[in-house]
C-alpha cells in the first residue's frame, strides 16, 4: 500500500467516532474524497456523501459505516471516577484494563478503565464475569468538581490504541470495523477519478450502523440509487477456536468476501464475480441465509428496493482493540468496487 493511502487509513482508524459522534471521521473522509474530485455533502444525520459523475446512470451507492463501538459518559461519582454506557456490542471482559480517550469540549483526555484488583476479590467474585456498569474510568481527577471541569455527561469515549503493522500484509487497529470500509469508499473514488464510466457514483461514509443501520437507511432514501454495494468486515475463521461450520472457511489474505443469499441481488453478485475474474482479483464466497446485519439490509429495503451486494474484508478479533486484517484484501476490495462500477451500464437489468 502506498504511503499516502496508508496514512489515510491511519488517520481513519485512530480518529475517535462512536455512533452519533462520527464528525472527526467524516472530516478525514471529506478531505480525501474532495482530493479525488468528488463533491461531498453532509446530510442532517451526519452521513458524508461523495459524488463522482453526478447525473450518470444508473446511480450506484457504496456504503461503509464510519462509527465504531465506544462508550458515553453516564455518571461521575464523588471521587471523580467516570461510569459509562456502552455504544454498540461490547464484550465487557475486553473493556477491562483498556486505555481510553474521553473526547470532551476541552479536547481529548486520557483515561484508564479500572476494576477491582484480583488480589482483593474473594473466590466467588473471581468466577464472575465483568459487567460494564461496575467498571469505571479514571482520568486522574481529584473529586467530582475537578472531573466536571473537564468532562460532561454524554461525552464520547473510545479505546486509545494506534494502527500497527504485524508481519507481512497484516495490520491491527481498534476500528477496522468499519473504518476500513470508509477507506475503500474513498479509494474507489481515486481509482475511478479521471476515467470513463456510465454510472453516477455516490460513495457514502454512513453513520450509526452499530446501533441499527440508521445512516444507511436515511442516505439510501436521499440518494435513491438503483444499485448499491455495502462494504463491511466479516469474521475470519483462520485462528484457533473459530468454527468454520458456523461461518465458513474465510481467511485473511485470500481476497475480499462476496456474500451470497437473501440479502444479495443475484445479478449484482454475478457482476461482482465476473469483474473479479476478469481483473484477476481473488475473492472468497460466504453464505448469507438471512439478513447480514450490515448496511446491506437497509439498502436492499430502501423505498421500492435496491439491487444490493455486499463486499466484505475478513477480520480477526472483531469488536476488540486488536482487530486484524490484510492490507492486500483491503486494496483488492477497492479494486473490485471500481471494476464493478466500470461494468455497470444503464441497460443492466437487475431483476432476479
């Protein structure tokens, strides 16, 4: 991956933006997309919609959600410790001991998530699972008044970890779910910029996916595309204890993942697979027997219906601070989206 693209990815994944607080992420996306000649607007919910070849036909929408799981400040006690509410699906055990950033009006504040030390627990307490409401954040404040000078109820909180390289093409970060898709939405614009294609492209960094696909629902209605591709992560099954019988055989480095099933328009799936074959892009196939739990759900059911596909990137350790994926899969996902769009014409019949 080129250094500029890698630094763009770093800026995305290191930004703080849980559901409803995605503005810092959207600012990064907007700057990048405008650099590729796209017109970008922000709608009332906060979706960032970048357009190339406006007026082209058909309208094709790409969607990758900008929000990450995080927390909100809920209560500050007399000692100045912060109690918090989860935003999105957290495993409480993963939250224990994490370093966090409280995104306050005074700027970012460092904190740590605390829990009673194991030495001070009796045997029964040691067997119990952690509960979010019994954990707290310590920002080092000396009492409630001192904490309230810095922090307000409802301030968002995110885990404080950087993007890091592992071996080969593997990288780890806190929010590949789903900043990697925001990267793909922008990178697809870069690959298309300056080339000829028939479709009007609406590349959308959506909001509030983690709490109910909310941004995809409103942006789909606003854009009203005929065709859409949702971009998201999916569970890799190439690590210990992963059950391939439940998920399928999905591995890092083997290419983007095409979903196939009820949530997917078969004509979109066929054109994605054809584009991959003709461009020599490796892909994996995953069965999707019902709704996928991604923006594709909301997109497919927009107004009278949208011909929708889902392109995913395999991810290890989803909803944790050490989400891990392959940069090669990421780049190939963008290549595939661009190849698909170049093949779309107004004459395409998306009827199954």
